[in-house]
C-alpha cells in the first residue's frame, strides 16, 4: 500500500513453536505494533463470539500452504489475506478463512469460508478467487468487494489451482490461472501442469458514473482518507483524500482513474515520531538502550553540541506544529558563552519567580504608571515648578540664620500670591479650554 502497510509475526525458529505465532500491524513504520482487529460477523453474517480474540494472517512464508497477504498500489486501501481468529495463527484447513480489509488493515471483513487463492483487478473493483488446497473447476468473482459472489466454471475437469494473476497494471478483466491437473490414460494417472486464461470482459457490469461528484447521492464513488491509530484521517503527518469506487457499487472502473484528490499536512502527534538511534521504546516512551543518557561532548567540539531527546520524525512524515521533540543543546567545555547562557536563563527564572510572588506590587506599579501618564495643563506645570523652588528658598534662609520678620514675611507672601494669580489668569486666557485644573 502506498501509505505504508507492514505486518509481522511473533514467531520462533523452533518448528514445535509454530503454533504460537501471532500477527501484528504498524501504521508508523515500526514505531508501534498492534494486533489486528477481528471481524464481528463471519461470511454468512453470523456473529463471531470470541472473547479477547485477534485476527492472525498468513504471510509470505505460508505461500506453499496458504495464500499470503496481498494488495496492489492502485487498489487503494484494499488488502486480501487468509488467516484465523483466536489467540494464535492456525494452520488447520477447517479454521482458516479468507478476509478483506478496505482501510489498509485497520479493520477486516470475512468474505469467504475456507482458504482461497485470489487476485484483484480494475483498481480493486474486481476480485477473482479459487479454492485452495483442493481440486476445483470453478472460480468465483465479485464486483462489490465480496458482498456477492458469482461462480464461473472454466474447466471441464477439476484441477488444483496454485495461483491467479493478471496484467501488471491490474486494470482489465483478463486473468491467467495456473496449477496442476491429473490425467488418466490407459489406466495410468499422470500429473501435468495447467495454464488457463480467463476473460471476464463480457461478464463485467455497467460502467461506473459520478467521478465528478464523489460522495454525493447517485455517484458510484466515495472519498476515503487513511487513518492512523492516534490521529483520525492522518497517516505519516498528512491527510490524503482518495477517490475510489464504493464497495456496494457493482460497476466497471475506467482504465484511467484519478485517485488522489488532495494532500494536507496534519498537526504532529506522538504517532509521527519513532525512537532515535540509541533509544528503545519502553512503556510508550523512548529511553536510552543502556538506561543512561550520555551527554558527554564530542571529541571535536566548537561552540555548542546537541544531544537527541530520544525521538526523531518518521521518514516521509510531513506533519507540522503540535508535538515536538527538539534536541537538547549544550555548550562545549571550552566555550565561555556557557556562563552567559546560564546567567540569562537564571535571570529569566528569577524574574518570573519574583513577579509570581509579588503580583500585588506589580499591579500597583502599573496602576501608578498609568496615573502619571495623564495629560497636564500649563498651569499644572507652573505650580510644580514653583513648588520645587520653595524648598530651595527655605533652605537658603535656614543656612543664613536670619531672624524672621512676620510682618515682612506676610507682605512677601501676599505679593507672591498676587503674582501667582496674575500669572495663572494670563495662562488661562492663552489656553484653548481643552484642559482642566485638577
């Protein structure tokens, strides 16, 4: 699958432990592995009752016994596989069934009881299958993702079908089935190879309609976006919207089909990161492999050096913002700038701590600052200037030790007041009236 599909099995080298294999899937290129979600109903529509069961599928190593997992680049989100539901993967023929996923392995559907060999074509709109590990002269095909199957007898004699293939582009309706067949002549049975061509061109459905309006009523097409485990509709840091045929639409796709509609970056989440070199996942956290983070500077150190925080963005991920794991920055031992760095950091921390513990003083300071910024009239300025001069005059009088004459002092105060009133009246006459005395 283009968006990245990976699966593994927790197996063992010992053949005796083959029955303890389990299947896991990852949506972040190995960062996190989770079990496959089993279907809730079987191919006949009956409920599947299995407490804490998981779906386990056969991979490529099971090719000679069961059909392996299979998908195509132009069959968007569609995967077919054989497997079993339970605690471990089963190799018993009566416990292995055929499954299909339409969302890149996130959820699964049981489409046929038993083990089948399969092939897809027509952009995933046509599925052809044949019974596996038993002789047959019949294939079945479906135009609606396994919701309905049509049988087709293509041989006069039963044969064991080993595989079904189609042309490299997987767009048409022609297939090749190969396997082996037993022939009898003069009472002697011989096994010979078989190669048969299948042409379903005359059996295909109507042409699909509504490519220009996917998702709307009357259209055979839908809009689909792959989803990860954490961010819905986001995988590898982007939201990719595809157009594809709806499952229930039994119709024929044109050879040329524009599939990608839009690509939009997503906000970064933990799902967009993997453990960096030298770190390992432990309880959903990336920790040093040896348990201790080495912050020693490199042999050649100039200015500053960086140490990984334990995470790195997955290759090909284009997420933006959100969760970040920046590297840690350290000064080299011979770099004097580290003293200034720590002083600045310490000053910032102390300043924030002081402001937090002196919030009332800070509010009072800014309140006073706002009060002193009120506009002043010319008379206000004159009064302040005169008030500043009075203390100086009084200081000079005290230094000269002169006796105070009350009558003379009253006369001087009267003259001073008259001069002040006369000066203030002149100022008010010049003022435009836009100021008030406080």
